[in-house]
């Protein structure tokens, strides 16, 4: 569905030339840019966490006040009086304790948003030659910056999102969940990994985008390029692991695992671009698709947990 290259004549147009210059500039300065981005992101997260902890109680009080005022506003009372079933349905969808409550609403919204983003990106790649050219130029520029020591670091990092890592971690966590008697989490874990990989294969076959063409071939991959299997698979793998840690592990362990999981997912995605086996948009698309699938699995798990709690006492 996607073309591998841009016709040479088009590359000389003003818009594409500007996009190519920007892509080349970013690619040739990628390491200092990443360093700066890491520092800024870390500082923003640190400040955000401290601000949230300092204002957490006040924020919850504010949210409760806003919710109460919305619920007692004239439009809300009119809706409750004239359409009681609709009002009851909306209230249940926004309740954090209902069987099909807030968790389902958030899950559906996140999934729908990711589907729209993925579709928009796929359409842009099909219709916008500027974006395709930017992708190709950025891949070539980044690929030209890779030295031998950096190469081995990239190979080690990218392996953490490969098939072997998925199998090893998948079996290890699956066995631990089975031994602990966490049947629901075991089913969810298995569905997340197997379903995510199958979903990625189907998407690759649907779009059939060729791999990037770069001068320094560092790694060879036989499958299609869009969306990135490593980016999608690592987000599902480590995202699901973080979710299990929140539900099962101690708070210190989960607090440590979540930022580690986020860092791994981002790093693995970047390695695919650096090694020249994926375009930037392949990685973004993989992470979007992975987020959508992860939202589906986690939402289904939360629905099942609440359904079981309604029917019988929870498992120890």
C-alpha cells in the first residue's frame, strides 16, 4: 500500500526540500537532541510528580466539588427528570465503583483515540509525499551517525523488544502468575502478548510498507515495516508488566517498574530507527497500535475483575 521511495523530481520542490533539510539537521544532531530532550523530560516529570503530591488532596477536593456542581446543575437536573434511564446510564459509566463504570469509559475513549490517530497517520503516509520524504531523509541521516560501539549498544537494547525477549519474559511471568493462582492476570497476560503479535502481523500485511533504504545496512529484517513490531510489542509487553506490578507487586516495586518500562519502550523504539530497519512513523504507529491493544486488554481485565467481585468474593 505504501511506496518505498519518492520520485526524484518531486524532491526538488520547495516544500520537500525544506522538510528534507529539517530531517537531515535533526538526524545529524540526534544524540545531543536526545540528551537535551531527556533532561527536559526528566525535569518536567520530576516537577510534575512533586506538584501532584503536594496538591493531591486539594486536587481531589476540587474534582469532587466540580463533579457535585455538574450533577446538581439545571441541565443535569433536567436530564435526570426527563430522561431518568439516560441519566442513570451516564452516571454508571462515570462511576469508579460500577461493574461497567469509569474504567470502561476511559478504556473505550483511549482505544478510540488511538484508532483515530493510527488511521490519520496511515492516511497521511498514503497521501502526503512531504511526510514520506521526511521519513526517508531522517532515517538516512540518523543511520549515518551510528558508529561501531553505538551499534552494539543498539543491538543489545533492541533485543529487549524482540521475539526472544517476548518469549522469555512471557513464559517467566506466565509461570509465576500460574503458581500464584492469578488466573485472570494469566489469561490477560497471554492474550496481551499473543494478540498483540497477531495484530501486528495483520497490520503489516495490510499496509505492506517496504523497509527504509539506507546506505549503512546494520540489520536486516524480512517483514514489512509499518507498524514497527518491536515498538508495538515492547509497549504491550512492558506496559502489561507494569499493570501487573500495580495489581500484584508492592508499591515501591511498582513505582520503580513503571518509569523503567516507559524508558525501555522509548529506547527500543529509537533503536529501530537508529538501526535503519524502521521509519520514524513506523515506530510512532507501532506505539499507537500497542497503546490501543493494551487499553483493550486492561479494560477487559478490569471489567472481569469487577464482574467477579460482584458475583463472589475476590481471590486471595
